[in-house]
C-alpha cells in the first residue's frame, strides 16, 4: 500500500543534541512538508519541498533543518538551537503542485518528540 | 497569524445527532479543505471544495462555502462514536498553490 512512513514514533532529545526525524513516501509525490503541532493547536509549517534538491522555509523554520536528496525522503533535523522542541511532528506529501492546484495532503502518523 | 479559524473549539454531542463546525478565513482562496485527526494520529483529508462551488457532499459529510463571507461549514449527519476526532480547515495562504495554512481545529466528542 502506498503511504507515508514516519519514524520513530517517539523520540527523546537531550540538551544540546541534534535529532533527525525520518519521513519516507512511496506515493511518487513531488512535494513534501513538515509541520509542528503543539497540544490543542493547529499545524504550523516548518519546511516544504516541491522538488528534489530544493526546499523552502515555512513559518517556523528557526532551529530546524531539512534535506531533499531523494524524491521519497524528506528528513527533518531538530537542532540544539530549537529551545522548545517538545511537540508532535507531522510529515505530508502531495502530487506535483504545478499541474494540480492545491491537491489534498497525505499525512504520516507523526513523531512525538520530548526533552529528557 | 492563522488563515483559518474553526468554531466552536470543542463540541460534544450524542450519537445520532448532527455536528456542525465552522471555519472563517481572511484572504481570497481558490479552494478550502477539511481534514480529520484522530488522537495521536496524522490528518486525513475529507473534502476539498473549490471557490466556484457552494456545496459538496461526501457520504455523511456536507461542506458549504460562502466566499462573500469568507466562511465554510462542515456538517456531519447522524454522528457516530467513531467520528470523535479533531477537525481542521485548511486554505492556501495568500492564494499560493504550494502550501496550506491550517486552523486550530474543532474537537468533536460523540458519546453513546
């Protein structure tokens, strides 16, 4: 079955440590997104990528970094510069944006990150 | 700031009743989307309604869009306990086709 796989499901970070969240999709989608969700809140966009080797900052990119070396993969690194990283992180993807205006986004089941 | 804002923030109904939640947005849009999120899970797309559409149905879901009022509503008829979830509207910010802005959601609780 096609879908988006996020791993790990739970992740703990120590002070001063960088951690990387994995997002893999086999939907052949071009565009991928990372969101942060705080308790009882909506989603805030961290980074997004429309094609391989290209990505743009979202609304809350500070303290995060991404790469897009392969179409299927869009890992998110939460760096030590992100002082309040405890949140639920969601990855999503859509078909090519240019040909389809605002296609529905397909989501993974998230990674919950906590501070030790 | 949020492009979409849902109302109410929380809604509790009994099974069999209808649930209505509303979304208001700020800028012109070419479409509006509704998503559902079960606790601890990712979002699931429900319906996309385009700016030239006024109403759309999918099973027990009915979505309306009023572009003059910059608002949309999601109606779930004959609610079931399995409908318990958070519901979000999402719109493209400033008309862009490359991303979506999500509201803060309505938490729906359907009791037996």
